[in-house]
């Protein structure tokens, strides 16, 4: 027995008209998308405290009448721009910290020039970070400094904290920071020493081109860019969706080149020999021992991180020597952990609750 509802022939013209109007609106919004420049990012007021070579040290202007005693220095990953933490008002991690009463500085990066291809890991760990710490101390008038490291910025912060264990660092917060680089499976396979001639690459091109870095990220999820563009088209009339898409897509494709010798060291010491995990790492002849880090430490990891999977990050807390140490796993991915609507509700309040009492 056929129970299918009879075809409503009278409604067909209305449905066709609805689809036509929908297509027209999508086309209009599509033209607007390509004709506009997108939202302005990284607009929280700040001053350049210091700039040299590939580094820029910013100091953000306070947004609270009462300021915690201990300033914060954020160390960004060397492949990414710092504005991921300062997207737009209401969705800015920097703005959130300032309104909660923190004194915020950021060590951000600019593309290394061709003549800076000789920069090595020791330049970042033994020079750039200590130099910025000293300048934060001088500017703030405080001896203690809390450090927040995002992704590979967390690795640099750990190396600094181990070598300068008796230094100025009072608290350490790491976001999605890898320790076991062999567990970053695709990156590890991509850099397999049997097939990847890093010496030839660096000797030939100098600094690693950003296109190569972006391609390696895209390889982690080959269909994600196409999928996101399809979703954008399906939601093109949703102004809030489009605004969010443009912000994160701009940041995700705004990749920085890496200094050649620095990249060579990352591949050989971390990807190939896994020295940070094995406990055999040294920087500029100075041994790295994570157990020397005794300061309070918080490590935030993402449940669905496809760039730094949990297996690569989970060793950080067991290896540091701190008594006051905590790992927190939150829903989200590598970027949504720290930026976007989920971060506003999950990570930011937890960080504030953890850091506030340790910043007095």
C-alpha cells in the first residue's frame, strides 16, 4: 500500500522562487566577501617596547585600574603571528587578560631576513627570550615574570626555563606544547631522514619558505580547506559566520618563514633525534634538563588537536620538577583551544583562576 503524501503541485512555484532568492542572496554576499577586506585584527592598544631583527616586543596598555604585581610575557610560536590571541574586541585573549588586571607583554615574530638565515636555536633561547625578560623587568619594575608559551613558543619557554632555572620566571603556562616529537606522526614522517635532505634544503634556499610550512599543515587534513570553503559558501549570508571564518582563515594562512639554521636544528635535534623527550637536548652547549624547572606550571592541551596530538604533549608535566604543576585537557582543537567562542568559556577563565593567585 502506497502511503506517500501526494505531491503539492501548488507549492512548487513558491519553492522555486525561494531557491532563486536564496541563490541571489548567496551571490550578493559572495561579491561582498571578495570586495571587502575583512575585520581588523590585533587592534588592542599596544606600544613597541623593543624591536630587532625577527623579534618584536609589545607592551599592551592596561584596561584595569588595579594591576597584578607579576607581569606576563607571551612567547608566540615562531611560525605564527601573535594576533591569534588578539582577534577582535570581545574575542581577544589579550583584551581578556588586560580587563582581568594583568600586565601583558608579547614576544612576537616577523619574517627573518635572508641575512638572518644563520639564526640558531641558541639565538632564540639564550638571547631573544632573556633579552625580552630583562626589558619586561625594566619596564614593569618587577623582578618576577610569568611566561605563557603557545605551541612551539612553549618549547622555547621550556628550554629557557630549564637553562635559566634560577632566573626571573615565576610561573610558566604552556598551550599545546609538544615534548615527544616522534608522536607528531605526519610531521615526523614528512621529515624522515631517509628521504628528507634538510642540509641540502637549507643550504639551497636559506630560510624555509612559508609555503612549505603551510603545505605541511595542510597535509595533516588534506580535505579541510576544501571543506571549510564549502561550509563558507553554505553560510555566506551569515555575517557572524563569515566574520569568524575570515579571521581564522587569515591567521591560518599568514605563516612566517623560519630561519634556515634554526629549522635545521629543529629537524635534527627534535624531529630526528627526539632530544627533548630523550633528555639529551642542549642549546649552545648548555644542557637542557626539564626537571630543573621548579616554578608553578600549567599545561593546557586540546582533546582534538591534530597538530600536537596528546601523545606528543602528555610528557611535559611528568618531566618538569615542579611540585605545583597541572595539566588540563579541554575540548577543542589546536587553535580553538586558545581562540574563539569555546576558548572564551573554557580556557580563559581556568587560566585566570590558576594564574591570579600566583601573580600577587
